[in-house]
């Protein structure tokens, strides 16, 4: 399977794929009555199947031209026992028939999958006369609907559940079904068409825990034990919180939960409160878009309604969820510039680059490493269902040979098979963080001239992106370029040099905020209106510009026009966000500022990294457990989203308490203080109105201030836990140069 590098962009590809399956049965295509009657002949396939094979022979099970094997003989013996059980009225044998699916009702509406009764099939366990045990084996058979309906239009195959003895292979089942279809409806299938594949089959037998799964359980148990012991000591044995040993406070769920849920409403000039809301909304947008992908690949009874849905403006809100990731890039570049420049100003231009890199790596890697183990080793053991493991965003078996690239944050360049697809964002953000010191030194030493150099870099990368779209004839809509949509996704979204625009705009805006720090910018009412109108025009254009184009739409978009859209939208989006942040900081935010700066966003903002890393875990787990058909609609997907997002937040909290908070606290205890010692003041002076206190001074005055959006945050998703007392101050000082 081709690599899918951008998880959010899969949504557009999923829509396109769903539309290709859409019904071409309309006024221009007519169904023949005889063809439809032929389809009805196999509607109750299980009854006709076992009626046809009352006296099964070994030749019925073995494909033509192949000699019987030992497994064929065992399958024949078990199948003979099954038919004997049916003849004698045995309940276990009728359960095998009862668990089959059928040709679904409403196939002309897109009801193309009947899951039968999965648990009834795999629960079959019958002792044989030979001493062996006959187990049920559940599979999904793919029936060629287009041929059954007389080659009308372009239609997907119908999938229906079948149940056989576990000793029978998919090849045995395929052979039996072929002969039944030929007998019932005269359908001849070529040898390349497989009705049953082994990867769709499941039994009650489960894979044993391998070394990786055991290692994951041991690691989580060790951290869990440390958290339980520290929390117990904190609650019952320590009367004075100030005397709690630092190492125990690092692991205490009580202390870390207090820091997590502590919110601040006091205004702080060193805090950009609205970033909490931007981060939380972007996270929700990403999770919501992924739930739409899950829903489009679910066993819907109205799959063809996706075709109608794709013509609505709401589809563009979901498809352009990739801009939520650009929001993360924007916030990351902004914070890196503001915090590092402030630190360099205090340190007279010095920047501890190796310690910056080490801090960044230690900040992200524990959660990433645990996530790899969870997805790769534990997720296969945590659920079960007819579709479980067959529709994940990733084939997590890919981690077998390239998990280490993810831990090095170079997977977007180093491999074609990424371990966790949604970590592409972390790879790009980390690579941009690596080059950040060069840009910081340039703007620190040369000021506006240095900012002009960064601007030229931004424009150069934008021009490069524009040129490769035109030269290679890439298309966001049709997936041009000769290689299809995956090539488009890989070339335009997979690589750092094509996704740096949002981060660089954030960096330049962070530099601008640094230059006006402590100043109040007075704007007239018309200027504020112009700013908001321009901002909203940028944001809505990025989302809805593609609405008139695409599959099912009458208009086509030239490659040149699309190249302008793709390259310029990645600048327009962060520019729109720049005005939102600026307006909120300067008092021109109005309702947007009240919403984005709500204290309710603060805990979710701190959990955003764990939630981002774990949301696909929850979505894959819940979707894979599906045992019945679903219905595709905006409202039903919203119901699915709040269910998944609720469990995602719970998982994020557990991972925060177990891994992120303890590792962040250990880092603050082990790493040296990256902030230079303050110079002694020769003469005290009253600060002018233009001056503002440093972040450390503010934290000395109000320790809870670090619970607000931290300018020392070196990642838009990863937020180290603010610690209390002396440890908290050290952590904040250590973060400031990031």
C-alpha cells in the first residue's frame, strides 16, 4: 500500500475514493429486471450454500489443478462434521449458518456490507470424534456486485460475512463460493478475482504477547507504580506539601493534577492567553476530521450519500482540516522567536544551542516512544471485531523496521513507510526547530535586515512549492502528476521545505511582537474593522476557495490556479492568525478574545500533545470494535466524535500523569539551568511604563502564572508540567531559551 504521509489530507483522498464508488445508476443507466432477480437469488446465500453442499466432496474444496494437502483433508473432515450436525439439528451447526451475512438491503443506496454476527461465529467450539476441536472462522466474502447487476455503472463489490470451520483456508472458502455462484446465477469469475482473502478472516485464537508488548506493559507498570507510591506518600504521609521531596513531587498524581487543572485569570503581559484557545480548537479540528475519515470507511448503510455530502460547503471545513496543523506550525514559530529572543537579549546574544536541542528531544521523545509501543504492540491486543486492524490509518507492522526513524524525527525523509503517520508533524516541527538558532542569530544581530532575510527564505520556499506544482502538474483535486494522490501528498505535504511557510510566518510575527513588547498599539475603529475583515477573508478563502471544484462539481481548476492557491494559502492562513493574536493582545479581539482566552481552554491546551498522539489510538480502537452497520450523516459523526474525543482526553490525562509530567519533572531536576545568572544591579530604578518584568520575576510574584500559556513552550503540542516552588521556577527558566 502506498505511503500516506499526511493524515489530515487523507480526508480529501477518502472523499475522492468514496465518490469513485458512487452510484452511476441514474437516469442514464437502467437496471434490467432479470439482472436484479439474479441478484435476489443469492440474497440468502447461507441457506443456498449449505443446501448445495449437503454432500460435500474433497474435490469441492480443492481448486482445480491442485492436489489435496493435509489442511484440505482436515477441512473436509470438519466440513463433513458440520453438514452432519445440520442434518441432525445440532445447535452449534445452525449457529454457523445463523452467523452468516446476506446480500444487504438497500445496495442501490450504498449498503454494501453485511457483517453478520461476528461473535456467534468465533464462539463456536465443538469437539470432534477424532479428538480435535472444531472452531468457527469468520471471514468477509467480496461478491462482484457489478457483474451480478449486469455491468451497470461503476459499483463496489458487496461484502458479506461467511462462517466456516477454522481448519478451512480462505482458498477453500473461495473455491466453494465460486462453485455456488456459478450454479445459482451462472456467474463465471476469472482466477484473479478472489472472493475471500485470508487477511479478512478471524478466529477466537489470539496472538501471544511478544517481547515488545511485554516491554510496553513493564514500562507502563514501572511508571504507574512510581506514580501510585508517590501519590500515596503525598496524600497520607506528607502533612506539609513544601516538604515533599522533589523526586516524589515529580511522580505525584496529586501534584501534577493540581498543576494541570490550575487555571489563571490574572492578566500577564508575558502571556499570550489566546494561544490556549487556538491550540485547543486546532486539536479538536484535527480529531473531528479524522472521525469523518473513520465514518466514511465504516460499514455505512448509505455510503452513496457521501457523494451528496461532498458537494456541500461543510465538506471543505473537514477536508481543509490540514490548516489546523498549519496553526500548530504558526504557534510553534511564534513562541520560538519570542522566547529565544527575549533570552538572548538578557544573555547579551548568547544561546545554549546544544542544551536547547537536548531539552527539545527529552521533552517530546518519552510520549512518542510510549505511543509507538501502544500503537504497535498493545493496540492489536486491546480490541476485537470483524473490522479490527483492517482499517487503521497506519499499518502499524511498519514499525518493525523503521521505528527508530520516528524517534530521530527524520521519518519524513528517511523512509517511505512511516511507523506512526501522524508524527509527520513532529518531524517537520523538530527539523524547523533545529534550524531556528540560525534564524534567531540573524534577526538578533541584524534586526529588521535579518527579518528581511527570513522573509526572503519564506518567499523562496513558496516559489519553489509553486514551481513543482506547475512543473509536475500536481493537483489537490484530482491527484495529478502521474502517480496519483499519494504522490501529491508526499511531495507537497511530507517534506519540511514544503511545509515551512506557517512556521516562518509565525517566527516573523514572534519577532514583531518582540520588537513591540510592552507597547500599546493604538488603532482607529476603521483600521480594526479592516484588520478583521482582511483576516476573515484570508481564513475563509483558505477553507472555501476549492468549493466549486472537485469530484461531482461542474467546474475544473487549471493547474496554474491551483498552484497559486496551494502555495499562497499556506501564507494567508498564518497571516490571518497573526491578526487574531495581535488583536487579542492589543485589546481589539472582542468576542474572539473572550472565547479564546477562556480559562477553560488551559487544561486542554496542556494535554494537547498527549491528546494528539493518542487520538488515533482511541479512534482505531472504537471503530475497529464495530459489529453492526452505521449511518453516515453530520450529526451521527458528531456523536461519534464526542465519544472518541472524551476518551481521548481521558487517555491524554493518564499519559500526562504517567509519562509526560514525570519525565518533564525529571528533566528539570537533571538538566542544568539554561538561563544565565542575572547580573547584580548597581542601582535600583523604578521601571518605566514601557518596561515589563521578566517571566521569572513574574513567576516569583505569582507562581500560578506558569499554568497559563507558557512562552517558554518549545512545541505547540508538548507542554512540560509546571512544577511548584523551586522546581517550578527552574523548569520555567530552563524553558525560556527554547
